[in-house]
């Protein structure tokens, strides 16, 4: 794990300008630090010799003010840079994964950890570690150069002992890297197990197995706690080792300067400058070691983020070769599928093979036994999955899945999701009226502005299905893909939804997966899928 990877600047452009400002501030702080050593020695010499203090004191006060301003500027820029890079990393990750086909996306548990805690841990890495790294690149070298002109024996001691600090820091950093990776693996395991438990909690509770998961989660939590404490112990020990080493090195310089000063071998002002500059040569390197431990999670997370953003598999997934072309047509309400095949990641047998389908304006119904690939077909046409072979020609489509996405926001927001947020109330009520949902929504305290809970909580399964069907009627897409749109509806509501679907099919290309014979009877085209290898 390198302390800083230039790939960060390519993957996260939000970091470019702040890091340039931090570099400039770091150089200015280094110059001010060296100047302060000279100013402070001038004040001490003036006191010892009894000369006027006005000019050196004013010089010293002015430098303190400059250093204070530079420190304030650096802190503000670093804090804003950390927040910007953290938010930018999370935004780019989510956009990157959303654009990737479903089969190429990472495991949900790992993605959740990286997008949540991983992106958050990048903030201290950028806000604390990178400014320390800039200071370590500027101040020690500047201090050594000035020491070489002021007192070359002190500069020689610093030159010989200074490399020991980054050497020890690198050795300890390698161990820290392994400990941090183990901690991340424990956290990912805890997150993944907890996510699975939450998803399957209704089933576990129904079979009386929910209590058993308490012990399992406790065991995984303890494993994460032990990994975290091991990392913290290592951080404290390494910081103490670096502090001790730096203290010994500075003491060597102080002893050499003190002996020469007591024997009259050097001036007081020169001795003070050497003693003041020697710690400044070691301090930035010690700070880098300390900040690296506190930002080790951010370094690991940033490495993972840049790896995901530069993933060649995801890039190739969007650049589909000619043999598996997914062509987007601007406005034509027509879908053409030729020789389509798809194999799920990790599977050995294809779920679709050699499929031919042509659908224009009207209603195309897709039927077949469960697991035959009906939902996969819609996901392929919508561009959410990448075909293994074959071609798909389709405009941008509006997909309604079996478990549609609903935000914990107002009904108005959910109706206009993916469409025009400025859609007027009249159009929204008309869409709800078509699916028979205007009455229940009007009965709510805030009407269209009534909030929903997570996953549409507050509405029944049938009402959620009708709500997303109303959202589909508001969509401007010329192709509508409906996956079991009336599976959760009673016969009366299903008949109303079928009328809406038939009306939409009069001017759009509608492809619907269904098991209802009533909807099949309304179809202009009927495609019945069979398992691969079974003759139609």
C-alpha cells in the first residue's frame, strides 16, 4: 500500500485543486518554520547581549501571525478537501455501479461497506495524512539545506539519522496494512451477515430461528473488535517507537552543539538555530507516521475505490463488442432481439440461448415457467445486464420490476421519479385515477405530499404495484417493460390495470411478463419461453 498513489488524482478529480493548494501552503509553512528559527534565535541573542529587542521581536511576532494564517488556511482547505473527496468518491462509486450491468456489480455487502464507511474514512486520510505528507516532503529537506549552511556537523547528523524514521515507518506500515486489511475483511463479513439476517428476518422469525442469529452476529462482532484493537495497539506502539527514535536523534544534535558551544567552538545564535531546526527536520516525518495510522482505513478504502473505478471488467461491460451489441435508438418504439443468449455469472448453463424477438407498438406478452429467463430478458432489453451473445436494438426503456423501487419520500416524488419533477397535480391525479389509486391517496392527510416509509411502507403490495404502474404512464419512454405488473392485485384491480396497459400499448411498445391469461388475451404478440434445450 503506497502512502499516496497518483492514480487518485485521475480517479477523483475533486482532489486535484485542494492538493495543489495544500502543497503551496506546505511549502510556505516550511519557509516560515525556518525563518521562525532565525527570528527566535535573534531574540534570545538580543536578550543575552542586551541589544534592542524591537526589530527581532516584531519580526518574530510577524512570523507567528503568518504561520497562524497558513495553519488556518491549511486546516480549512484540508477539511473541505476531505469532505469533497469523500463525497465525490461515494458519488462516483454509486454512479459507476449503477451504470454497470447487474452481473458485474460487486457483492452488496462489500459495496455497502465501501460506499458507507469506506468513503467516510477517506476524509481523515485526505484532511490529515496528505497535508502531513506534503510537510514531510518540504520541511525536512529545507531544514537540512539551511543547517548545512549554518552548521554542517549538525546537518551531517540529521542526514545520517533522518532516513531511519521513514525506514521504521515503512516497516511498521507494512504490518499496519495487513492488520487493516484483516479488519476490513472482518467488517465486510459482519456487514454481509447482518444484511443477510435483516433480509431474511421474516423467514427466520416464521421458523423460530431468529434468536440463533444473535450468537452468530455476536461472534462476528467480536472478531471485528479484536481486529480493531490489534490495529490500535500497533498504532500506539509504532508512534511511541518513532517518537523515541526522533528524540534520540535530536538529543545527539543537542549534545554535539552543546559541547561545541561550551568550548567556544560556535556562536550562540548559530547554536540556537541548529537546535531549533533539528527537531523541525524530524517532526514532519513523525507526524506522517502518526497520521498514517489514524488514516490507514482511508488509505485502504481509497485503494479499493480507485480499483473499482478503474475496473477493466466494468469498463469492458459498458463497451460491449459488436457481437453483443446493445444499440440505443432515440425515439423508435421498437425492440429487436436476434440470437440473444445470456449466462448468469458463475453459472455453467445459459438461461437464454438463440432468442429471436421483434416487438413494435402494441402489447407483447412473454410467458413461460418460472426460472426460464423472463425477468432476465427484460433486464437485458433495459440494459441492466449484458448479453453473452446476440444483439439487442432498443430505445431507452422504462422498466417496472416485480419489486419496484420506492423512495422514503412523498407520493409526488415517487410518481415523478425518473421523469419530470415539475409535472403538475392534474397529470399526477389523472395517472392515479387510471390505476384506481386516486381515492386512497386523496384520503391521506397530505394527499400527494404524504410521505412513504422504506420500500413503500404505508401502502399494500397491490397499491405499490399500482403506484409504479401510474409512474410508468407518466414516463416519456417509448418502450415499457413490465414484469408481472398485476401479480399482487385482486381481480378487480387487475382488470383495471389491464385496461391501462392496453391503452398504453396503443401508442407505445409494451413488453409484459405475466402468468395471467386475461392479459395474454389482450396481447398483440405472444412469446412463450421454454427452458434452454427444451423444444418450443
